[in-house]
């Protein structure tokens, strides 16, 4: 009987882990804080939302970053994934001889999300992820 109860408990837990797949929207305000300033490259500007039409040198790049949610809330895990995705764009900008990342939009599970104040993030039971699409400009 003990084995049956244990098996049912394990199966119930496993099914709850696989069932969660939430897409949430969080504020970009944290990018002004110390954690973002410490992690991101200060010499490469980042602009969210479409509308930049200047000298674009590389178009329609994507960055898909995930982080584990262990011992973190969804928002904190999403912020970490976002910082990692932004840094990927910044490093590419430097490689291209640029100092601007522009037209950044969400693209989680290929669902476009265009905002200057929020970002899109998917959170499951174990991981959170952010996908960004954007351009490099001079």
C-alpha cells in the first residue's frame, strides 16, 4: 500500500511539473537598477520596441535564453534570462563594430510582442525563458 501511495504522489508531482507553461509580461524598469548596470555592457545602448529606422547593419537577429527557476520567483528568473539575451545582442553589436542594439521585441514561442515598457517571458515548473528579436545599428 505504501508503494502505491508513493507512486501516486510521484506521478501527481511529475504531471504538475510538465503542465505549467505560463507566458507573463514584466516591467523593463529593473534595467535602470544596479543588477542590470553591473551585468550589461555600458558602451552598447539598447532600445526596446520597433521604430528605429537609422543605419541598421544586421537585421532580424534572435537570442533565446533560459535560466532555472530553482529558488527564484518567476519575475527574478525572467529578469536573469532577459539580461542574458540583451548581453548576447550587445556582444554581437561589438563584434559588428557597433554600439547600438535597436528594435528589440519579444518573440517567445514565435509570438511577437512589441513594447517599450515590458518584456515577455515564459515560465514553467523548472525553467524560465526569454526570446528577443532585434537589429544592430551604427
